[in-house]
C-alpha cells in the first residue's frame, strides 16, 4: 500500500510523519529547532538549521517505518504561517527566518493604523495587517535594513522554504499566498496591495501560487541524499498550518468551527462569501471560490506550556527520571481546582493577544490560599476564554452547527469539557495525533490521485471522535466569569503601554 509523508513545522519543533493511505500513522520523528531572540521583539531561526533538522526527521521517520522510501507516493509540507523566509537572488537564505511570534514591526503597524493603510488593507486584502504579517515585516526590513531589502530574490513562507529545499522550486500555495498580498475578491496576487504597503519593488519576488494539492516539484538528488527519500518523489504545494490543522480534523468545510489550541489561538470557518471584519482574517481556503475566516491570536496553549516549564520544574525532573509525564502529574490538581470556587482569573497574553502588541499576561484575584492547581485551572480557563472571544466574533458573521477542537491540550478531557462549558456548545475532539501533518498528507495524496481531493478523508471521523456536551449550570457560571474576565481586560488596556515602558527603561532603551 502506498504511504504519504506529511511534514509539519511549528515554532519549536519540526516533524516528519508517515501515514498509510487510510490515515494510520506509520512513523513519527521530531527535531527541536532552536529559536533566536537577538533583541527584544525579535524571534528568528536559522533557515539552514531548520532544513537540516527537518531532513534528519524525515530520514528517521523513513527508517522507523520499516518500509522502503519508494513506497512513499508523495510529500507535502505545512508550517507556521505568516512570518518571513527570504532568499537572495542566488537562492540562498537572506538572513534568518522570522517566526510568527516576532513583534518588531510595531512602529510599522502604528503608522498604518494612523494613516489609514490598515483600513484600506481590510477592504482590499480581507485583513488588517498585524505584527508578523509578511507585509509588516517586509516594510520593517525596507525601513530598517534597506540593503537586505534590495537583495531579496524570493519571498517565502516557512513551508515554502522546506519545499524549496526538497525540490529546488520556488513556489507557494493559495492559503499561504493570501497572508498579505492577494485581493480578497479575486483571490489572486494584487499589485495594488503591494503598492498600498509601499512594497511594489518586491511584487515580482512573491512566490508563484498553486493549489495546495498540485504537484509543484519532485525530490531532488541532493534532497534525497539528505533525507533518505527516493529522488523524483512528487512534492505538492502544501498549505498554511492553520488550514492544515482544520483539514486534519475534518473541520475545513462550511458549517464547522475549527478550533486549534496550540501556540496560537486559532478559530476558523470556511465560507463561500468574502465577508470582512477587523476581528478576523478573510483568507483563501483550499478551493477557489471559498474563503477561510480566521480569528487568531498568539494566546493559547503556549501559556500552559510556559507555566509548566517555568513553575513545575520538579515535576519535569521526576518525569525525566521515569516518573509520570508532567501533564499526568498535574491533572489531579487541575481537576480538584475545577471542582471548587475561585476568585482567580488569568489573561493568557504572555506572547500576545487579540488586543495589540503591548498587551501582557496577568493573574488577578490571586490570594495566599490559592494553590498551584488553582493557577493551572485559571491558565486553562483563560485560554478557553480567549478562544471564546474569537469564536464569538466569528459567530457574528457566520453560522455553524458544530465545533471541532484539536491541539495537544485538547487531549485533556477536563480541558475539553471546560471548553464545551465556556462556549456553551457541544465540542468534538477528533483522535488525530498529528492533525496538521495529516492535512498536508491529504494534499499530497490528492496531488497524485490517491484521493478525489484534499477533503476526501478516508477515515471514519465519527468513530475516532468524542463529543463533550455543555452542562447548563457550569456554562452559566463560566458566563459570569467570562464577563468579569472581559471587563478586567478592558480596564487593563490603558496601562499595558506604561507597563511595557517600565521594562524598556529597565533595559536602558
């Protein structure tokens, strides 16, 4: 039976996942990819290092599968969207890749909001530019690194860089292309969009766009030596990881709210009309004539990971010495905290929020009698509250009849139930360990005719899903807590900039 390779590159880990045609995982290999933060608000990584780590993961996955590489029918990649990966005119990396956690472009965004560019961008491109948008980062480079800007040979997303390394082909797909420079009506690249941002010089350097399930190249001899793949294996264009995750859990279709509780709070719904609003991005869906409305912020499970990494080191050490995994070790504390009342709230804005770049996270209502479990419960609750802000916004524009949830933290049944209670809607969790990689694999399979299209998922989704239904009493209690959470967030807004200024002064800036 043919197999498929899905590559999934996140903000800290790159993964290679081999699937059988029926969606069964044959092998998974991971490599951590270090981030670099050379100064405040810069979040980068070495592009060659990313490729080496990905190539090692692919080679390990092929070996672990116990199958010959020639069985792999096709390959596709997905990766974090937005950010910026540049090539020079010789096809070499032009500086480090810039991740979607980067926030250096605050001055650019402020200027665009002040002079009306942001409003015009919403009308033309379907979205207001944000801190890690390719448009904002390119404008920052043009302003602060003009020599680098003039050397740009190609503008890529993260997964496009991996595809280039596999094939030598410069290209992207429809979902990635729509992160900044497409006309929301035509869904094609727009010179007017580049001109709006003052970036017309690089318009012809934007990577050519193809359907996510189109073969755009084949594994080169050099890439085959690095990865263990068979030279000539077809490589599809792939897709932005927001879309890939929804596709992997059966949520990339009309009437389904896809929710990804990962590093980012991702909330999305496919529509057949390009409805725009400052609260969401209206970007290309996989198929022409469909759009993906996404309401997102960097304010989800990364907050929970931060808490565990920063304040639960003893449990990490025990896990490394053969004790229970960290998530299992704290689960009983969380469950006990959920069962008792608490004044404690948490705003999950450690890495960003829906409210702008100056926002910051906070515990409020904290008392000396609160325990670690109370804080963990507040972190998870705050994550779900932030998702609710986005879901409520999308609900103002689109109707939906089900919610599908994914992300590592969704495997915690207490969190999934909390999510259903906070949204006051049934929430379905699909047992898909590698949702984004499977979304990429579906595109790879469709590209070579193994599936009728990327949404032709061969799995019985009902059989591998569990639905959590809201409890009316808990939903009402969470509704009251959410109202307080929102009021406090609004009250803090005027003070976030002053808090940031304190840190700037302490750093001597």
